[in-house]
C-alpha cells in the first residue's frame, strides 16, 4: 500500500473507532432536544477531511460512512428523473448537515433562494457562509418561517431514518404545505423495501449500537397514502446506501 493509502487507512480506522453510532461521530447541537438533534463535530470533521484531501461531502461518504459515491448516485438518479431540469427557483432542505447533498444540488441547478432547517448550528453557519443559503430558525418539526406553496423543491436526505416517528410525521405535513403546486418533495426513509430478511440479519449483526431513534423505519405505503391526501403523488422510488444497508428515496410531485 502507498504511504498516502496507508495514511488514509489509518485515518479511516481511527475515525471508525471513534464513531459510536450511525457512521457519524456525534456532537450536541446548540438547540438539541436529545440524541437525534446531534451531528458530527464541525471542526474535527473539517480538519479530517482536509487531512484526507477530500471535500467534506466526499469525506462523509467515503471515510465516515464507507459508501463512496453514495451522494452522487442519488443526485444522478434525481437528475435522470428530471428533478433539476425543472429549474427549481426555490429549494428547501431539512437537515443538510455537512451539506453533501446541498453542494451537489447547487451543481445541478441555480435556485434564487435555498433555505435550510438545521439543528446543528456550526454546520448551518458553515453552509450559510459557504453557499449563501438562508438558515431558518429550526424548532422541532416546524417550517413555520416558510410561507405556504413557496418552494419548488423540498428535500431531506438521511434525516427521517434518524428522527422519531412524530418528528418525521410532522415534517411531512409541513413539507406538503410549503411546496408549490407542480413542485417536488424528496426524502428517504427505511421502508419495507430496505428490510428483507437478509438485511434484517445484517442490521442485527453489523448495525452497531444505534442511538435514540436511529435507525428508524417508516412504511412506504404510509408515506404514499399520506402524501396522496396532501395532493402529492409518488413519481419514483429507488434505494440508496445507508449504514450497513439502505434507505428508499421517495420522489413526490404536488399536483399543479
Ligand atoms: C444523519 S444526519 C444527515 C445529514 C445530511 N443530510 C447528510 O446526509 O449527510 C441528520 C441531520 O439532521 C439534522 N437534524 C436532526 N434533527 C433535526 C430537526 N428536527 N430538524 C432539522 N434538522 C435536524 C442533524 O443535525 C443532521 O444534520
């Protein structure tokens, strides 16, 4: 192995050892209400990404989660579905964290406004400084500062498999409220499509300690039925890597 390769491997082993939970080392965010509001430490992660010669997004994918290219593959699927070709003028993201999906979304489209709702304050500040997004006050599961029907693309990645059932459910209603007719709602959840018996065994044997509400499941049909009552129909679903297995990304469109 090359020196760079072995340094990366040592770093990876060290980081993995540190990670107690969802492939993420955890820091308590400023307005934390318990385990699920926590996220990886800002300074240490930025330093480690720099040391590994990776963007923070690629570092999270590659080193922390052991799923290189995972973020890009989801973005590629969304592009193929025409999500970015629709030229969303306003985007809202819940729980962007390090900004790995945000960064790649902004390579695909140029919204006039990109709002974020993020409980981990250092990461929210970093995203505001780096990408000029608008950080909204984040309390529980409310998108109250965002007006009704004002957003073209609402997204959340790797958030609803880490929060409680109530938190996710309340956010779903809010997501439907803020989405413009013709707009899209995209999020991933650990549905029954991600939980065949072999995968259950993988979770049981290799899933680690978990924490609080992680990993959380959500029936696919429950989402489909709920969003149908909110005027949003399912356009597509596809699997994306998450932890030792996967989540299912659901793409909804609000009727025009
Ligand atoms: C597992 S991380 C995923 C981060 C990022 N989307 C990614 O895929 O790398 C979950 C994110 O949701 C944030 N979060 C937790 N509870 C939240 C809440 N109630 N509202 C908004 N964000 C929340 C965390 O701070 C963290 O950034």
